[in-house]
């Protein structure tokens, strides 16, 4: 039987990575031997290219293609083989990050970047079975993560506000796939909620 694909999404500073570490150590989840992974991938040719692009002032369309190439590599080498073996795959960021982030970074370059980026994935990506959206006010998130690259604090908040709106729009469009988690609370409480939902989901069928 095909395994389940679970993804974790949210704006920078949502505390997602802290919770992911907790999930990796969680004994209730360990019973299922889930495969933990992430996008951008780490230690791969495509993941390294993405990392270099993020650190430098790379053209935003070029950045989209690097993120998307990394997704293709991630799917081919890790996600699909694991799902085919019946494994539960838990990915820290996945395609919805591209739709939301590049949906904003490309808004001055393309007429409808969100639809365009989604179209780019059509026919070959694997749609997650369950997606947690770690939702948080951009003001709180920015305080948590500091500033990225050249952006001022104000630009960063404005940027993340746009990304968050897109994420919330996806959740509204697909309520059966998305679970919105209030990420402003303690990581332990967020962990508890996420673990319970994952267990309910995996044990459902
Ligand atoms: P990380 O902080 O989860 O390592 O992700 C790195 C940054 O890249 C983060 O700001 C989100 C962004 N990102 C995109 O813009 N597009 C994508 O497709 C992915 C996976 C991440």
C-alpha cells in the first residue's frame, strides 16, 4: 500500500523547525518509522544550489527553477521511493512553499505567478495527503527569526504578510488537506497537537 505524505508549511519564524526536531524525537511517532525530510533538500547538488541562491542576490525566476529542480530531485530520489514502500513521509516544507513564496517574489515579473508556479508542477508532483500550516502573525515571526538578506524589518513583515495570506488561501481552498495550527504557542503544545493529528490520520485507514 502507498504510504502517506505529510507536509509542514508556514512563514519563516513560525517555529516549524523547532517542532520538527521534537517530532523526530517523539516516541509515539517513531512506532511508524516515518521518513523525515525537507525542502530545500540538504547535501544534494540541487539543495546546495538552492542554498547558494538564497545566500546571494539571485534572480527570482532563476530561484524558482532551482527550488523546482530540487523538488524534482527530492521526489525522484526520496519521496516517491519511500511512499512506494508504504512509508509515511513527513516533509518540512514542500510545494506549497513554492506556491506561496514564489507567488509573492514573482508578482512583479508575471501576471499571475501563483497559477503559473502551480502549473509548472502539474503532471509530475505528488500532492500531499495532509498539510499542517503553522500560522503566526508576521510581526511575531520576524521577532523570532531576525531579518533575512537585504530586507529591512518592514519589508520582511510585508513580504511575510503576503506569503501568509496565500498559505491561508490554500487552506481555505482545501480544508480536507490542511490543518491550521496556531504556531504562536509553546512548541510543546504545538507538538502535542501535531502528533495527535498525525496519529489519527495514519491510523485512520
Ligand atoms: P528554510 O528556512 O525552511 O530552510 O527555507 C529556506 C527559505 O526558502 C525560506 O525563507 C522559505 C524559502 N522557500 C521558498 O522561497 N520556496 C520554496 O520552494 C521553499 C521550499 C522554500
